C-alpha cells in the first residue's frame, strides 16, 4: 500500500460516466451522507472506480470540525471510499443491486494528508476480491489536490 491505485492525472475526470439515477439506485445513502456527487471513471475489466465529492467552504461539518481551521473528518474520508467501493462491488460482483453492503472492516489505515474546504475529493477503489458469497475486500484511497490523503484496505459484507 502507499502507491496510488491509478494515476488520476492520466484520466479524464471532467465528466460523469454514470448517471445520477444509476448512482442513487446503487447506493442507499441520502442527504448529508451522499458522499459521492458522481462517478468520473469506471473500468469494469480492472474493477476500478473513481468517484468524487465537492465540498464547499460551508460544508455541514466545516464549522465545528475544527472551529477556525476546518478539516474533513477522517471518518467521512472512510465513508466516501466505502461508498465508491460499494458501487464497484455491486457493478462487478454479481451481488444484488438492492442488497445492502455494510462496512465489515478496515486494514492498514493510513491518513496521509488533510482536506480543507472548499475542495474536490476523489475516492478510488479497485481490485475487488470476493471471499465466499458475502465478503469483499479491496484497496481504497482518497485524494485531494493531487495528494493521497487516505490509504486503506476495505472489507464489505453483503447484508
């Protein structure tokens, strides 16, 4: 771990490659916990997806975390990569689209930078490996301003 899963600078990240309807049909999160504004890269052969979230200077968490120096909470970085991973799992594994994929575990978590709004955060997940019929694991990362801010292995379970 520590190496980027993909070179973001080599990708066209200027347009969504998945419709808003498809994204919302695949992910159950709503309101403040819609941490993906879109999917801007999807490679089903390589089992790799890149999603993003645009945070404004007045993001709902920015006032209170941390007053005077807003920092995106690490748990929201993790949730963002978990959402792009859930989307990828459902598109590549054959798991039912209406089943819930819950966070089952995190391995080798490393926070490597801070995210300060306003910012566009890219969430990357790839190399989905299934263990049995209900567990998936994959590396996932978050990036902001060209810098990796989170690196981990994510485990998801179909519930």
